[in-house]
């Protein structure tokens, strides 16, 4: 009995296979997800700590109040909501493409992958517009130092902010806020962009019939999961950013009251 158990253990741990019945691609995917979670977590914890110890901070409703082709209309967070909606729809179409792939529905995969790619490109276009708009108002990495772009500062803060506090710390707060904003959203945008590229590769391979000659384990599954996880992670981070920043701001407001 013991000799059978020893022989079984030798087969399991002797190399050449995974003792946990996991493929190399799946293990590496979990490494990727964990490393990204730690990276984004470090960014957000750093942002929250900086916000908590700042007496003044730009107001999200004032920073993100513009909308393309609407001039100076005051539409707080409407464009951010649109970008979030685009990513959610891209997630749905990506899941539909994966489902069509499992059903070996080539036409369905092509259709849903096209919609997913268009959704990713639409989101990146929206982010490019948002960055360009903020840059035209003086916001960028390292901005609002040594009096630079000081004329734009009032547009990023609430109207009821203390004038004395604004004059003393407003520029430094805006400098920190936009450093965090462009770093975190830029890192997130890079994930979405890489997902779009991977999805284009998958689409071309599907059209050319590459996956019809590959086994599920060796090709289609690993690449599809990689693209899906990149998109899904990007969506979750994007959905987390705005609420988390709002929660941090509310906590800071409660701290000031009490």
C-alpha cells in the first residue's frame, strides 16, 4: 500500500507535469493579475494617503465637468460615466466572443471581437480627448509649480474653498492630484491598449482559421483568457477609481467636521 503511494507521489512530483493540474499559462495569468493588483493598489493607497493629509484638494465635479462638443456646459462626471459605460459594454461583448468561441461559432467570434475592439478604441479616444482637454487647461505631470498655469487653478476647485487656504496650498494640491491622475489613468489606459492589440491578433487569427487547427489547451484558450483578463482588469480598475477617490474625499471632509 505504501509502495503504491510512494510511486504515485513520484509520478506527481517527478516533473513534466503540474502537481496542481494547472497549465503554465494559467499560473502565469494569476501572476500577472496579482502583480497588477499590487501595482494599482500601491498607486491608490499612495493617492489616498496624500489626499488624507492634504488640507485642500481639487474637486472632481469641477475637474471633470466638460463634455466633447458641449462648449462650457457644466456636466460633472458625465464624460467619466460615458467612458465607464463604454468599458462595461466592451466587457459584455468580450464575454460573448469567448462564449461563441467555446461553441465554435466562428462568425459569432468575429462579430463580437469587432465590437469589443471598437469599444476599446472608443474608450482610448475618450481618454485622449480628456487628457488633451486637461492639458489645454494647464494640467499635466509636474504642472502648477513655480506659478505656472496659475490662472487655471480656480477651475479645478470648489467655489466654497477657503481663499486663504487656496492661496497657500492650492497649487501644491493640484500638482499632486494631477501627477496621480495622469499616472494611474495612463497605466490603466496602457492595459486597455494592450488588450485591444491582443484582441486584434485574436480576430485576425480567427478570420484566418488559425484556431480551427489548434487545440483548446495550446492556443485559443490561453490567448482568449489573456485578452479577457486584461480587459476585465482594466474595467474593474476604472470602475474603482472614481468611487474610491470620492470616498477618500468624503472621509477627509468628515475628518475636518469632527
